[in-house]
C-alpha cells in the first residue's frame, strides 16, 4: 500500500486530534458522573438505604473510564506515529 503524502497525513492528524479532543471531553464528563455516583452511594449508605444497584453502576462507570482512557492513549499513539511517519 503506498504511503500517504504529507497533505493526506496532515488531514489524518487533524481528524485524530479532533477525535482526541472529544475523547478528553468525554473522559472529563465521565469523571464528573463517577463523582456524582460516588456521592449518591455515600448518601444512600448514610441513610441506611439499599445501595447495591448504585454501587454496581459506580463500578461500571469505573471500568468504562478505564476503557475510555485506554482509547485516548491509542489515539495519542496514532498521532505520534503519524507525526513520525514519512
């Protein structure tokens, strides 16, 4: 497969940068949701209510954020590769 020219590579880098910005924004929102869920779990526990479902959702948020952060790292690696390719 032929190597992309500089203009094609620049376009690809720009697409990846936009993807990275969205991923970073999603991660920040995810951390906010996680903190809100942690507060809810704490509140439920303090009031003696059943917090099992809220705790399961909290764990799901945590696992999702780990995956989003891995995805962000892959995007960053792709951008670095594109900068050094060619």
